[in-house]
C-alpha cells in the first residue's frame, strides 16, 4: 500500500470526518479547533484532533499557534489542500445529483 499513490492518499479521505473538515476550512478560512468542533457536533475532541493531525501531516492543513495566554490555535487549508477543493466540490456535486438513485438502489438491494 505504501507504494500505491491512490490507496495511500485516498485512504486519508475514506474516514468519516476528513472531507467535512476540509470543506469547513475551505468555507471559513482560518478556523479555531473549538469552532470546528461546534460545526461538527458529532465528532469527539480526540477524533477531531487526530484527524487534524493527519491532515496536517499530509500537508493539506496548516496549523498556526499564537503565543498568547491562553494559547490560540488556528487551522487553515494549505496550498495543497486548496488545490484539492475543486475535486472535492465535483465529488459533492456528483453525490448530490446521484443521491436519490443510490438510496433507491440500496433499498432495492435490501428487498432482494
């Protein structure tokens, strides 16, 4: 898997939260941890932290710490993250256009 760019990169987005966080940062620009958590109320702080660390490690998200008391941390999309967003936008459009068909296909499969 380490040598396969598709599986290696796409696996980062296969989780429940990564794409939602990327979209949130794309819409809001610089965003604090607590604001992301409030916008995604179902995510636990631990999962949010882990997901942000993974996105940062992949170079998709920037993390800036301000030397204040208490410390302030903001997250934003990196240039690489920004370059991904048109592709994510296309995926969102496709999902919206095909949602009803997919739900119907699932329902039909369950009936069999």
